[in-house]
C-alpha cells in the first residue's frame, strides 16, 4: 500500500546570513512533518570562505541538521564542539536548553539542506550535544535502480548513523531517469519529501507531480512512500518524517518550545550570556 499526496507546496525565498535560501518548511497551514519543523535549501552558490556563512546565533528546544551536498561546512558552538564535514556528511547539533553556534563554508561552492527537529517535551531542556556524521558512515542502499543514503532511521534493517531522540527518518534518494523507488513506513509516521533536483511523481496511483524546490506533503494514513522519476534527467529527493511532534509548539525565531514561558526563559538565557559564546571557546 502506498500513501496518497495531500498537497504540493512551493518553497519561498528567504535571506539567511550572507545568502538566500529556499524555505520549504514551515509551510502554509503545516508547521511540522513528524518532529521536523524547518527545512531550508541553500545553494548551489559560489561562496567566499571566511566571508560567507551564518555567524554566531542561538537555538533552543530543537536539533539543527545540516546535510551537505557540495563543499565543506564548518560548525562551532558555545558548548565547545567543532566539526568539518564534506559532501554527503551532516552536522547534527542538539541545542536543548540553549547553545550558540555558527556555520561557514570552507570551499568556493556550497550546497545543502538545513532542517530542524523539535525535541520531545521531556528533553526540551537537556544539555547541548553534537554529532559529526561523516559521509562514509552513511549507508547507501540500492533499491529498484535508485540509491538511498540513510542518514537517520531504518530501511529494511539498515540503520542510519544519527543518534535520534524522536522516532524519525531522514534519507536522500537519487533516482535515475525511468526509475522509481518505494519504501515501507511505520503507519504512525508522518511523511514529507523535498525535491532537490529534477521532477517526479509521488504517491499512490499516477502520483502527484512535483519539481525542484517543491515540498510534497503526504496524507497521514497507513502506507509507504513511492516516487517515480518523471523527467529526462536525475531526480534527487530528500525524504523525512517520523512520529508527530510533541506539542504544543511555540515558535519564536531560533527557539521552538512547548510554552511561552520556556521561550521567554531561552531569550533571557541568551541575552544574559548563560548560553555561552563562541568568543569564550578556543578557536
């Protein structure tokens, strides 16, 4: 059984740091897909190392996941973590009760996706942590002519390297012309897909058409994922979802909490320096 598509949404242009992104989530009337609450697609663009990127800024109540498609990306945070990953790798930072971080390109070409996942209610105020996920550690599965890189979650017994705090999945499928890809899912999981490149038809029957820069939102019903490459070139898709986010969700800039009081406490912690700073961490 395959799920049907609820709707297909266009991403919106938004400024971030020194560049512009395609913002696909939050979407109109839809603030989360499983625990995922944010998706930005940046690049490919020509970057100037040492100039471009996103400077020091705070987060709380979430995890930030930066999946790199081209170039190298450098992460630093006020908990003392530092990591560099190249194409196919990911920076996975748990902000918890609050942390300050920055991310900068190290090469002249930069391309990738950043997502946020909301933390469970019981772990909104946990201590920050960081995972550097190297490209070589991510399983690459071959299914129906497609290649699926499993960053988090499970497909047919293969498990992604990310240590997750909510039941979720994140994978990158490369589907050649004329091929299709199907994957089973937990019936309780919500499901979304973002088209990085190309065009495809998603879901049950003839499928719903979606192209580069569009977000596919599936119905919350039993069934799995299916996509068919509907174009002459390659199709690159990011699949994501999982158990529904534990709400209520209160969004305020870089903070996603369960109550207004938690948001206010995060603001105070940042303004008073209790989240630390990059200046106090050895560079």
